[in-house]
């Protein structure tokens, strides 16, 4: 497939008086074979984005490209994208074998090849013993594997997984995360994983696109999101326990590179931060401190400050 490029993508529902701008000027580039998560709270625009990638939703403006080919007007069946849903979307009257083979059957793949591919996918997902059962006889975790298998069997250029872990308990979720990571490593196909759960996104993905208020807040690997958040939302949304925030004042060289919080708490900035603050001519800023970076010391000195617990 090569690279998936999203340029200035917008989605507006009900254009006019009561319009909803669901996705605003989204720019994203996903390399071939990458595992990327779209992460954000409900209503941030991530599902609308994936539906436009798949072709289930029209594009208001902007461009989606697979390699050098524009996808905007291409129908879903021609995009070679497979999708696994939160709701499993299995046919209740079909056996597991029939559910898995159905995407191949509609493409008129001959029976012997269908059987071979179903057995390969079933072995990969460890569901070979379930092939003759129907969805109603299976647990939620087993149904989710079948839903995933039906997407995998098509051998698409891009896999899109929409909140596929949300119905699983903690034990099953951990197990599925491990298996999904292993599947991606084996297949080396592009995967886009939509979730509101940062643990899932950070555990699975090469890169994470953090969205909020219909806009992309930051795109990068887990280390850059955690250690160099672009704004307060990302600093607050990524990491547990939550970041502590304090409003501070900065008076440039007069304070010798110090940020002042209230009357008694000062933070010394490094040279890079001092230059950035001076160049931007910023006098006020928010300091974010992760709880993991705080410790209780018996004596005041060095990097310690007085406080009362």
C-alpha cells in the first residue's frame, strides 16, 4: 500500500445553521506497516476519521491517499481496507467457519482456497476448535477473535480496528493486546486502532495520534507523548496518575531563569527552556509535573522545596 496520507481533512455534518464540525483540518501520514492508534475521548472525531478512510463517510474537504492514489471518490470495496467493529458484527446463523469464509465467498474465491485460508487464520487466532460452533455459543473474547479473523482473512492493505477491546474484561483484554501485537509483527501490515483507552494505544502502537475537540493534538511515539507533550491536553490525557499543573510567572533574565509559583516556590529552567521562553516573549506559563517525578526528602536542598503533607 505504501504510505497513507491524510491532508487537510474535514468532516462537517448538517452543513448550515446546526452544523457539527467533527474533524478539523486533520493532517496525518502513516507509513506502510505501521501500527497507529487514534486516541481520544468520545466525540473527538476519531470514528468519523476512520469511516472516511474506509469510505463509509463522505469527505467534506481534504484528501485521503493510499500511496499516490486519491481515495476520496473510491467506493469502500475498492479500497482494500478491512474493518473489525466494537460490536463484533457476526452472522448469528452462520458457523464460525462460515463467518470467516464469507468475505472470500463473496469474492468468488474457490472452495479449497477458502478452506485453507480459514484454517490458517483459525490456527493463528487459536480458534480451530470453534469452527463448527455459532456465535451465540461463544464468549465475548471468542467472538472478538472471530471478528478480527474475518478482517484478517481478506488480506487487505490496511486493517482498521474500532474499539475492539471495549467489551472485554481486564484479563481477556490483556491477552488480546498481546495477541494483536504478535499478529501485527507477523503480518507487517498497516493497522489503525481506534480507542479511548491510553493503555491500549500505548501498549500496541508504533505511533499514537491524540485527538480532542475534532482536532489532532499531537502525533508521535509513546516517549514523545509522555515526555514532550505539545499542550496541556496531551500532558493531562497521557499518563497515570494524572499530571499536576501549576500556573507560573516568568520575568526573563531578571529572575535568572526561574519560574515563580506564588510567593515561595521557584523552578529553575534549563538553557533550552530559557531561550524558548525569551524568544517567544512569554511571561506566563503552566508547569506540569508528573507524580512519578516527585519524592519526599528529609532535608531541604538541591532540587527540593519546602512543603507540608
